[in-house]
C-alpha cells in the first residue's frame, strides 16, 4: 500500500491546494448558514481549479446549517444540541455546496473524519486512497469533522487542525485558511489600533505563538487565531506552506496563490522532496527506537524549531542504524519522530556530549542527531502544544 501511495505522489502533476473555510466565513449575523458567502467560496474554488489546481475543501458550517430546522432560536451551546444540529445540517451544507459547484460543471464528494484516522495506518491508507481517486476523477472532496459521533478523545475541537492534518495526508503544496481577520497581528487589531500585521513569517516562533490569544475571532467560530497558528505549525512540520487571512470575490483564492492575498504567508518555499520526506516520516515510516531527551532539548524542538543534538539525549531505547526513524520522548510523552544520523550504538556512547565530541567519537560529519528537516511533531503533541 505504501509503495502505491508513493507511486501516486510521484505521478502527481497538478499542485494540490487545501482550502479551509471557517464558520465565520460561512454564517450570517444570526449564526445561520449564509448561502451568498457559500456561493462565493464555490466560485473562487472553481476559478482555482480552472487554473489547473487540485482542490480539497475543509468546511465548517454544519451546525449553522442545521440548528434553525431543529427549532433552536440561536446556535446551540450544549454538546448534544450541537451534535443534533450537525446531524441535520451536514446534509444541507453539502447539498448547498453540490448545487453551487454544479453551476460550474463540477462534482463534489463528502468525507467525515475523526482524529483517530491519522494515527491508524489502515484508516489513513484508506482515506488517502479515496481522496486520491476523487482527485483523479476531478471531484472536489468536501471534508468536515464527524461532529455527530465524535467524543472528546477523538475530536479536533475545530477544523483548523483537521485542515493541517489533511494537508499532510494528501501531500498538499499549500494550505489556505480563510477567516474573518486579514492575517496575523502582534496584538488584537479589533481592540488595539497599534497592532502590527505580519505579512510573511519564515517560521512560527514561541514569541509569536505567545502573542496570540485563545479566544475565537468570531462568536460563531470555535477556533481563534491561536488555533490557526498551532494548525499552521503542524502543517509546516509536515512540509506544507500556509496562508491565514481573508478575501472577497471570485478571484480571491487565485490572488492568494499568486502571493497577492490579504493575510499572512507562513513558511518558506519547500521542495517536493522535502514534502515527501516529511510525509514518509510522519505517516509511513516504522519506528526503530526511542531517544529520551531533557527539558532543554524538548523546548528547542517544540518551541524554537531546532534540530536534536547529542547533548540533549538522556538515554537510548532500541537498536537502530543510521537512517532509521525513531521517536523523541520527553517525560514519557512522544513529542516528535525523525530520521537519525547516528546509530544506537554511537548514541549510547555520545549521549549528553557536545556535537564536536559526538562527531569525533563516531567519525560522523553531521552535528545533529536528527536534523530539523527530517523531524516532525507527533500528532498528540500538535494537539497538546501550548
């Protein structure tokens, strides 16, 4: 199955774009589904497809689409109310998209996912195969969380992280996250007129993450800017560049892809081989051992985007060779995994030492045990990261 997936990636000619549309970009002032906005999104996606891009749509809006038909005067706040509204609204949402895309001669398909899909190899492979076939047939997949059955342990909480993980799953070239705020600011632009906008960010640092807040940007949304940045961080670790911002009109997505979007572009240009390597490590590789690290190494990996050096390793589990994939563990939690430049035998001798000493002891020419370009955060860490 993995060989088939890799062959499919190699054959891929069109660039793959994941478009995430949040509730704030789909709802009217009463919290219900805004069909005019939905039709504009469909028009913009159709324009993007005409430019020879493959598009996967991650769309919120099921609760907004369904709560009026259930007799709720306003958007429900209880879990059971939201799940009931989602059960009614999911079909209405997809039907609205189906009707909108039909005007452009385009076919849609619906997929409802829960978080465990991304940690179960069989489910992951099946979803990948389905999405690949849909894209091959020029169909637009519309993905949402399976809100009606998800429990706390399996829920994304919002579609931001779902969009990041789907971007990794399908080897996307770019993730567009549309919201009601035109990008990332160092302060809240709605309350502070001195807020400075970030137009481009090579990477997401701990300082930038700390500047953001937990609250939602919209009273109808579940994911605020903090949520989008954590999702962007996950997407970047999987080799996918990200845009967070807003846009209007039928050409808004084409403008974004042409670096003319009203928002923040996150991440440097990533090569195809870089993306494929990240995907392989994240979703396809088998783990050969574990490296237990200290707090300093953990913070460098999670908060500073650094590589793993010998000095940060406390002990080594398992036997593995150069090029094997291992898990990085801190306080019994797997925080990342990556491809090693040293064997287990060499690391047992060099753990806790400087890179210079490690290279001298092993005759290796790389100072990093795992280079950042060969390291991805664990899915669990992506959710728990603060």
